C-alpha cells in the first residue's frame, strides 16, 4: 500500500482511510506503547546480558564487571546513549544503523557457518563430545516436538506435566507465542519511509520490504535450525537452569560444549550490541509515531501537542524525550529474575502487535476491494489503469495477496483468542497472567470508544465506520523494467547474461 500511495505513518494512515478513523487513532497509540516497551525490554536485556555467568561444572565463565555493578547503572548508561543517538539528524542516524545492521548480518551468517561446522567436524580435544554430533539430538529419544508440557506458576515451580498429544500441542503453541515476539517489526520499512529520500520511488519500497522479510525469515530459521543439532531441547540451561541470560543461549551452549569457551565471550558481546541497537531502532520508531499523532492533534491538550510537533534539524526532539521518559519502566526489571515484571509487558507487546497486524490485514482487504471498485467503473479509464494491479507499472504486487491478508487476519485473531491459555492451566487460576494476556484487546476497544466519544459524544448514530477510501497520491513505477527481476538479454551462456545474473544477485544482497 505504501509503495502505491506514499504517505507519512502508513501504519496509522491507511487504517484511517480504509477502515475507520477511530481504528487509526487506536493503532497509533498501541504502536507507540509497543515500540516504547520493546525499547525498555531491550535495555533490560542489555543489563541482563552484561551480567554474564556460565558454570556447568566443567566450564566456568563470568564477566566480573557485570556482577559488580548495579543493573540500574547499566540501564541509565544505555538509556542515555539510546536517546543521544536518536537525537542525531536522520542522515547520520541512518548511516549508523546501516553499520549496526551490517555487523549483525555478518555475525548471523558467521554463526550459521560455525554451527554447521561444529555439527559435522570431529570433536576437539576439550570438547564435551567424543564423536561428531550430527543428528544425535534429532534422533530417538528426541523428536521434532517435545511431548511433555510443564505448567509453571509465577514462582517458576512446576505444578504439573501434560503429556501425549495435548502436551505436544501446548508446547508447540507456547513456542509460537514466545517466538512471535522476535519477528515483530517487519513493518518498520513502511513505518519510517517518510524520512527516506526514496519514499516516492516505488521500487525502493518494494525491494526493501522483500529484502527485510527474506533476511529475517531465512536467517532466523537457519540459525535456530543448525543450533538445534548441537543442543538438545531438554538441556537444563535452556529450561531455566542457567545462571544468566547468556547461559541460556543455544549458541553459547553450543560453542562451550564444542570446546571453544572463548567464543562465548564474543557471542555475548554481540548479543549486548544487538539488544542495544534494537532499543535504538524501537525508540526511533516510537518517537516518530508520537510525532505523527501530534501532527494529527491526537496527543491531548494543545500545549502538549504543540511541543510534540516541534522538530530540530528534522528530529522531533521532544517526542524522543517523552519516549525516553516512558522507557523508565525498564527499571522494573531490576528486581526478581531478569526482567520478571517487564516480561508481562513484553507479552502484552506481542498482543499489541497481533492486534496491529490483524488491523493491517483487514486494512489491505478493504484497500483491495477499493481497487476492484475503481476498476469496475468508479473512476476514469486513466485512473483505473493507475490502480490496476495487473498493469506493468503497478509499483508492488504479490500473487494471492488478498488471500495472504485473510490468512494473516485469521491467524492473528486465533493467536489473540488463545494467547492466555496458560492462565487456565495453572492451579489456582492465574488472574494476573490472564489480565496481562488480554488487557491489550480491552485497551484497543477503549481507545476506539474514547475517539468516538470525544468526537461525537453519545450520538451513537454517528459512530459508524468513518473512512474515506481515498486513493489520491498514487504513483507508478518509473518504467516497465523492474528491480529485482531476473531478465536475460540474450539466449544461452553469454557475457551479457552472466553480467545480468551477477547484477541480480547484487541487487538482492546489497
């Protein structure tokens, strides 16, 4: 949608246009809160990762400076750094983020290669294994799914175990809910497009969207897959027995048991950098969302809204500062186990994203229907050509996209409906976890109602869908020749064909 109609803050703007203005308002505030909470959680992850300790009886590793310094000190230090970096003009901020991204992608690729080598090579002299690991942890008595699901209370004590097919299903369902938090943020390409010089270039938006989804999906899946060959799913450190956050990492366990403990320190340092840069990213998005809400007069009294609108060198400084102040909730992670209280908020973040993604999918379905109506004669022939998805210069089209949107909306709805199933399995019923799981839905509804009440009071007959289905501002690709599409100029194996193939590889990898 952003490739066809470049707009500011599309995550809020398109629901306003194609669903309801109240829905756009609600999504905007939930998006800001979710990004802010992600930033706070990532700062907690930084402080917890710095307190690195690993001791399995055979190998003992520790970062002494992490143990000797209060977590609040690290939290304060990295919070200040996150705010300072977000004060940079966008040009320099983007360059810095590009460097961070290159480091992380290089590390993940190296990680995948290293895990593959450790799985297939002969064991080192100080390895925990006496033969290549190979598929040992995928063979019996292990399996693809764990058929034992342990129900734990808030204190971490196992209350009971559910076995058989029910245990397998609950384990799989729990894994989906927990891993979904790691995949949020793919919409950042569109959410931050307004500050890109290439916003009006439909090809740039298309390539960026496809690249980020391919990279995240492929690299995440392959990295976890190769690590799963080296660490069994019943390893005590990944089931709550580790001494620190780093000790529960599959990759750190893998290198320690392969006889390369020094690599664990390097891995943990990269994990610190990764969490820090994620906090920087999320703060950037949250501040821009808050600034956009202010531009639409949706941030409360005028004296507050006026200040949130102001920018210095293109940076919404006050929005960054307000977002940074909200990130102080990260200090709740100092007590108890690492991030114990904040974990409930992070769970709520995943719920907020499920709601937002369901809204995005519903928005697309309405957008798709609007395009169909335009083609059916509700506009001139020249306009219809601009909105025709089969036109060679239509900016960005995926096959069966309406079906994917319907699937996404249904999947998010199902995940939302049963995200708090564990609260019902505990004895007694865990009301706190139940509220944490479903309060996001209530907040979303309340935000919509507050918008309607503020605008129409109790005149319920005005509360119907308020949408414009506006397609103005649509653009087309500059030419019929598209980026990322492999087209050979000649037949057979020629120099020009080789050059075209290398260029195509470069376009997708750069």
